[in-house]
């Protein structure tokens, strides 16, 4: 799926509720995240695989270090490992799961 592939469905859900709405679906770039928020499609951005590819994504957005973000490419190797009950791996972040080592 491409970036933000679920947005039309979520925009429909957004019309049906006054409660906060969060959506996933390959929001890999800060621009597309901001676009969703500005258009009122969602109140919160969900980022599952983008957070595996770069667990420091929110910190980098906050600090304006957008060029440093390691973007998820949607290859689903992480999910394939999870599905087989194996430790996760990420093609873009070979040290994923090791963040604790650097505090
Ligand atoms: C490693 C991994 C494990 C997941 N496990 C679950 C799960 O147990 N239940 C679930 O509803 N979705 C699960 N998902 C799907 C995510 O919740 C999410 O819908 C999906 O990754 C798309 O969002 P994203 O583009 O932000 O990654 C998993 C995704 C990944 C990558
Ligand atoms: S393995 Fe692929 S899909 Fe999973 S987080 Fe890394 S780049 Fe994204």
C-alpha cells in the first residue's frame, strides 16, 4: 500500500464521531502526517512500522531534523518475522530493538 492509503476510509469514520480519531497506514513522511492533521482527517497520527524503522521519529520531527528520519519502505519484513513468531527485523534499521543499549 502507498502512503496514507486508508485516509478515505478514516475520513468517513471521522464524520461519524466527535471522539478523537487516530489512523495508521504508512505515514512515513512528516509532510503527509501534517497534511492529515491539517485537513482534519485525524486527530492523532499512528505510526507502527515507521516507528520500527526509526524509533526516534517524533524526536526528530520535534527537533526539525527531518532529513535524518529513516523512512519505512513498506517491505513488511518486520511483519513477516512477527507472523512467524521470530524476533523482529527491519531492512532499514538493523539495530531495531537495541535502542536500550544507548540509553
Ligand atoms: C510487527 C507488527 C505486528 C503487528 N501486530 C498487530 C497485531 O497484533 N494486531 C493488529 O491489529 N495489528 C497489528 N499490526 C498492524 C498494525 O497495527 C498496523 O495496522 C499496520 O502496521 C499499518 O500501520 P503502519 O503503516 O503505521 O505500520 C502489526 C504490524 C506490525 C508491523
Ligand atoms: S521492515 Fe520494512 S516495513 Fe518493516 S519497518 Fe522496516 S522498512 Fe518498514
